[in-house]
C-alpha cells in the first residue's frame, strides 16, 4: 500500500511537472515591458531562429555574441552623459584644494554652474575636465571614487539614483538573450573603468564583458607593491569606427546582434550585420518627451541621423520608445 | 511484484551511482602527466582551497581567473618564437613578388637562411619583418593565412606540427582548472590574432579569453562592405609591465592564479599574487635538454633570471620540467 502510494505520488508529480512546464512556456512573457509591437516580435523571431538546432539559421552558443551601447541604449543620457555629470561633481568635490580654479577655465565657469561657458573651450576644455577628474590615482582608488558616487549621486532633474535610470525593457532583453545562451557585452563610448564598477550589479554584465573608452594606465611598484596608475592621456576612444575595432580587439569574434541609439553606433551595427548568416540590429529612438526625452537628428547628445536613414533602408528594427515600451525605467 | 522489482531496481541504481561517484573521485588523477611532486601538490592544494565553499579561502566562480603565458608556458618556443618562424616562412612565400628584397636587409639575409645577419639590425629589423608579414590585409585575410600555416607548417628540428608541441601537462592543468569553474586566459607577448585562430581548438580557450600584443586595425567601407585593415603600426606590446596593464584593460579583474616561464611574465605574477586572499603563481623552468630544451638565466628567448630569484624568495611554485613532467608534448 505504501509502495503504491509512493508510486502514485511520483507519477502525479511527474505529470504536474510536465503540465506545469507547458503552462509556463505558454503564459510567461519574457519581455513584459515591451508592447506587442513589431520591435518585440522581431527580437523574438531572431532569437528563435538562431537557437533552433538543426535549422540552417542555427548559431552555436559560443558564437551568440550580442553587443549593447550604454548611454541612451541601456540607461538615459540627458541632459548630458552621466559620466560628464560625475566629472562635474568631482570638480566640485576637489575645488577646495584648487583655489587656482577660480580664475581658470573650464573650471571657473563650471564651478559657477555655467556649463555652456565651461564647454566653450570645445574638445580641449572637455578633455581637461575628464583628465583632471579621471587620472592621477591608482585604478583601485578610482574604482572606489566611482562606487561612492554611483551609490549616492542623484540625477539633476529626476532626482533619482543614476542606476535607477536604466531601461526596464532593455534589462528584460538582456535576460532574455542570456536565457538563450547569448553572451551580452557593453560596447560604449563611456569609460571602461567607470562602467565596470557597477555593470555586473545593474546589468548582470561582468567586467570582462564591458568594452569602452580608456585612458592609459601604467604599472609601478610602490614600496614593492604593484599598482596601476591612471595617466592623463587618452588610450582609446570607443565610438564610431572605434567600436568595430574594439570589438575585434577585445572579443575577437563578430557579434550576431547589436543594439544602439545613435550615429556613434552605426559602424558597430554595420559590422555586425555584414557577417554571414542571420544577423540583428536595433536602434532605440527617443520619442517620449513625457516619460523620458525626445531627441534624434538634431541633438548634441546621442544624435541619431545617418543611422536612422540606414536603419530604414536596411530594414533594421527601430524602437519607438513611446509606443513600444509600456515601462521606461527600472525603478518607477 | 513488478512494482517491487522496479523499486529495487531504482534503489540499486542509486547505490551504484553513489559508490561509482566515490570510486571515481578516489581513482581518477586529473593531472596524470605530472609526477607526484611538490608542484603538482601545490596546484591541487590551491584549487581545493578556493573551491571549498564556506571556508575563508573560498573564491566565487566569477572571480576564479587564471592567466597563462603562451610561448614556453603552454607550447615550446625554441629555437625561436613560433610566430617568428611563421613570419620567416611568410617572407619566403612573398619573396617572388618582391625582387627588391634580394638586396635589402633584413630580407636578403633571411632569404639566404642567415638569421643572425637578418637580425643584426636589431629591433628595427625584427619590426620590419613583422610588419611586412602581419599588416596590409584585412583581419579575415590574415586569419586565413595563419590557419593555412598552422595546419601545415613543421617545426625546423622536431618536424612536428607546431600545435603538436603544446605541453600535455599544461593541457591537463587547463582542463583541471576549468573543471573547477576557473576561467582560463592566455596573456602572451605573441600576437593576439595569431593565437586566436587556433587557441580554441588547441587549448579550449575561446578568442575572447586570448590577450596578446597587437597592431593597429582600421575600419573601412570597401564597396559599402565594412572591413578591418591591419596597419603597419604596433598598438600594444603585451610583455613585462604590459601584462598587468592588458589584464586590467581586457579582464578588469585581478587574476587569482598566474602561470609563466620567463622574466617577461614577472610583473603578471607580481600583480596576481599581490591581491587579497589566496593566490597562486607558477613558473615552468626548462630543464629537459633531452625531451625539450634546457635554458633559463642566459637564454635570448624566454630568459628566466630575475623571475627565478623572486619565485624562490616568495615561495612561488617552480616546475622542474625534467623531474616533474612524465610527458612533455601533447602528441608523442
């Protein structure tokens, strides 16, 4: 009797598991923050094509590389790149030790809150702000500075933590691709070390899968202890033509899917889609002035102009943020 | 009766599996090409320490990064780096299209088989050979050239394929670490693209886990098709102080184990072992003139001098190839 009961228990349990499994597959939407739109359908269709073993479109897991721009694609980038806001906060923190900045541009304007004046010096002014705030310390010291900032600083208009301004639909997309054995990478114009301090926690993307712009670092022994010192010199600028170059140097395989939001991502999308076999390219277009920001062809940040034309000509997926996403940020 | 039989079958099967598992753990040696020596015991002790959950020495899998030099550590490097032998073969292949090389150094000497003469021009001569043979084509073309060479070219004295001159004990070590959820990386002075064409097949190390020296590449559209063109300019030299820098840029985490064979690896071993927690560093010392080569403090290739002193002072593991390895090459 006992034996029979155990057996029935096992059989019932097995049946439950099978039915439960079927029910799950039918009802759980992997991308709930995406409205039932063409963009969502194109993502799912592409993914199902490459994972279908035995089909001509099948791609082995090792080659399922997906690359994501960061600013404007995974998190917001207005009113200016968040890393620039970090640099500005940093200038303010360091100012008491630099009385000479009161009369020296770009610092003088910046400390008065006049960003236009601070950036009037163009690229040179920007570079000076970045180098002053990003170099001259060990890599460990820089990591600790960024960690402090990212866990406390607030966005100037939304007053949220910056890491709460990542896009919920993109988090779901990252998870969905990883559940389908994709390896997800960031390929951003932003600083590689800036992003690596929080990318694993926020996006589930480990440091070795973060590619970005970098400054030179130098190995030194300090009291016999090895340290890496951040130098005031640009090493690599990971934007436009730099993105395929960095992908090649750091991954060594061509991605099969690429996600961006600006003309700075165009070469990455071109490089990705010109490989053999099934490929996927997606642009996020910022169309939601109410819940986020609306900008594209004429923006000084994240301009999407040539890329939009090429996306239309080539049939790449374009996300209309306002229509296609029912949720924008990861924390409401 | 039937029910009883099934139940007994299951119980017996379960017992067999448990006992089978125990027997396996006790009898299968993960490093059979390593004699029962201090080196082998130190590797196993370190690995068991970091995987033991709940212990103070436990390291989460994501942080189990192990870095390996290539030339002289994973495969042989005598009478000169194999990539230099590739370059020489390539000069010979290209010579019919370059009649001017008959009177131009370093090509003239090289084509006569006079290596000493060819390298008399020092670093400049070497650079000219490398740039002539490694640049001026697309990355896809270079990959195809290397693949052809590596699958057919033979070592000048052993007459073996170069990929048959990888060290069997190190292949076992790579497998053993990966079985313990380590991520294994190559960090080599050799060319990153040269190694990536065969590292996955030979070592089980995918392209994205290969770090090496590089030349610059440039993104171009050729008839609207994007290509990456290899430029005649060094981008990064991944040796000595360069190794910790490259590890930092490409992995973004400090390894917990490092393996090398020369002074060129010293900074990588210093960087690895100066992190917090349990760390491991190992030098392969070439002591077997009969089965391989014997060289260390005075060799022009793979010199191990300062590194050997520091290994002794710091208690790093040193492999005596002759005593510690019962098999040298992967194919006998």
